[in-house]
C-alpha cells in the first residue's frame, strides 16, 4: 500500500477518556477541547442512586464530543439487575419498597435513563464488541466490559478464583474495561497489584491501540507498553510478556505530584507541569500508526482522587489513527451509530426472536427437502 493511499484510508481521531467520576459534576474541570469520541470507563456513580445518574448524564452532555461511549462500574450496581435484586433481598430488616424506589428507582430504571440519553450521543455499552462509524469518517472497533474481580457484592463482579473470559477480537482498536489488567497502572496505595490476569492475557493477545480503564484511582496515568515478539503460550503475564526496555511511562501521579523526597528542582518541575495540565484541564497522549501490533497505550483515567487530598485527577485526551469507514457502514448506521455488536449479554426478547427465526428456517429447509 502506498503512503498516499494509506493516509487516505486512515483518519486521525481524538478520544477524551475519563472514569470513576462517582456522581461528580466536574464543575470547572471539563475540558474545553473538542474530541471525536468520549469514553467513560465506569463508576458513573458512588451509590448507584438515580440523582447520581442524572448528574453523570449532565456531565457527559457538557463534554464536546458527538459520540460518548459509557460502561458501568462496580458502583453502578443498579445497572446489574441480578446484583441489585440480591442486595435488596439481603437487607434485614427489609427496606420499604417506596424508599428503594425513591433513591434507586425501579429495576432497570437507571438503565433506561442511559438508553434514553442516546439522543444526546450517549451509548451505554454492554460486554462485547461494538463498531461505530464516526462523524469524522473513521470506523472505531471497541471491546467493552464492566466486570471486575472481587469478593464483594457490588455490580458486575466475579470471584477472582473463577476468572472471567474477555472475548477481545483481533482488529480491536480500543478496549474499555472498568478494571485494570494485572501489572499495568494497577497498584493500590498499599503497593499491591489489583488488576486482572485474565484481562492482561486477553489484551496482550489482541494488542489493541489503546486500553482505557479506571477502578484503581491511585493507578491514574498512562503507559505505552511494548509487547515481546513472542508471547507466553499458556497465558501471557506482565512479568514475562512486556518488553520493558522499549516501553515508556507517559505520566502517573508520582511524576506530577510533589513528595518529601523530591529535590527543590524536582518539586518545581512537577509543580509547573501539574499547573500546565490543570490550565488545559487534561493530559494528552498519542498512539503512532507505526506502533500498531507492537505496542498498546494503557490509560487509567480515574478522576476521583484519594479521600485525604480531595483532589480530582485529570482526564486524558488521546490521539489515535483509525481506518476510514466504508460507504456501506456509513449508510447502514449514520454517524455515531453502532454498525455491529457482538457480546454475551443480550435481552430475552432478542434471544426468543432469533430462536423463532432459526426454527422457521429449519422448517423451510425441511419443506424444501420433502
């Protein structure tokens, strides 16, 4: 492919990434910079209350991007109806139904709020693959998953010992999960790794341009990870399958916040850097076309900081290069609509309808054989 054709068939695309806003309005902190896409990686709320979902929708409306992609987080448990029902049933003595409805709404009510917000360009993504034709002419393939490992009873969680299958398809441009992969921007304040090994392995095999997540607030930052040419056969892991010499840290909390160990020069440099970021209200990173298949940009976009400082962390504006959408994709979807969606979570109505269509096809085939 010639350089001219390659440039013609690709579209530079900007994505504003944030996560873990926990019902905050981010007043005065929303970037003025426009983006082609906004991605929110979950924990829209703190307690999954309806008023928090309304605040989050207003926040997303205020962001200058024609397409806003959203996944749930563990705090958004009313979007996980079985988990919501289980929580209510386990409360002793039982709560008054009117009280539950006042703060949390009916089952599925929070989900309906987000689905209705599609008219504002907001798309709630269930687990699976999603493809979008963007307004700038690009085609974006996204894998989304709200699931995180935990021993608790919040939403969209699985037991760490049982693991979880992240079915990321080859050719995925951006992976959006609530939790981090094990070994990358996943350290807690106690210096423990809190990421998921299954997720790391799935991302390592798919090698997307970007993996955006949150959940571990103190892991905020961005890192460009280079993959080893040959991955571990059984299950890739961060200890064996990252080429650390060719990887590069873009930014993390330790590189912009002053500590007692900093020299005066280091402290001044961090201060100036942070003030510059705060003026523009975001940090930036980019992914080069030449790195496709060899590297992945990992972004922990958690906004809510630690309880002691009360500081909010900055969103990320990331530039990537996407293939141009075909005419068929643009005609089928219009700008910003999903071209294709594959995933494990589907409605009962869809399953029943497809079952009936399959039965009709079998009956038709049998009639033809006769």
